[in-house]
């Protein structure tokens, strides 16, 4: 590794080096995913190597008739005192079966953090570019958070659940 003198250089190095696989499986929706905790665990050695720390900040904001979790993640480069940040948003679904209110709140909070981490560290969500997709598939977007998934049928989409816990999808293409 070359000498890192700024937060931008540290971020560049981390974005080029970081690998976080989707090693967890959602048994209900039958898909692979990564959590915010997986991302942070993979980041720890790179943060040490680049002399950076993550500074999280979360708040709840009110937009219209909904409350959203706003999670800001700041990469702070200790030697230069430089910083770069990204923000993620998520809201609680109106209804989540098999979860109490605290679990639903925790899921929305974790999802907002994951969005911020993915944006800051250039981790893609695994959704293929729309132009490169097989047209035999259905692309559905979660109606709660917007995450897109590829389904082989309307039935599969109707039986699936998003990482945020929502079970409703809108057909994108």
C-alpha cells in the first residue's frame, strides 16, 4: 500500500480493496444478502491499515406522514483529520408480520446504515444493470425501501420478502 495522506486517498484504497460477499440466506425469500454488520466486519482491517475510523450518526426525521431513519456514516482519516460521509434512509413498513415494534424499528435502522455504508464504500447491491438483463425475468422493487430484485415469476415475487422485511413489490420491468 502506498502512503495515504488524505481521506479521499483512504476512501479510494478501501473502495478498491473491500470485498463483502452475500453470505447470509433469507430462507423465506430464498435470496442471498449481506448485513451492515458484515460490511463493518470486513472494513475493520482496512480502517486500521488506512488509519481511519467510522463515525456513525442516526436520527429520525418526519417527512409527510412517515418517519424515516437517516443514518450518516463518516469516514474520518486520523492523520489528515479529513472526512467523507454518506447518508442512507429507510422507513418502517406499515405492517410486518412475525415482528414486534422494536424489531421493525431495528430493521429500518440497520437498513439505513447498510445503505449509507454501501454508498460510501461503493458496494453494489447485486442488481444487474437493467440493459444486461434477461427479459424473461421480472424486476420488482420493494415498495418500502426501493431495493430491486430479479424474480422468475409473479408467484415467486408474491412469496418473497425484502431484506427490510417488506413483502410487497412493484414491477419495474
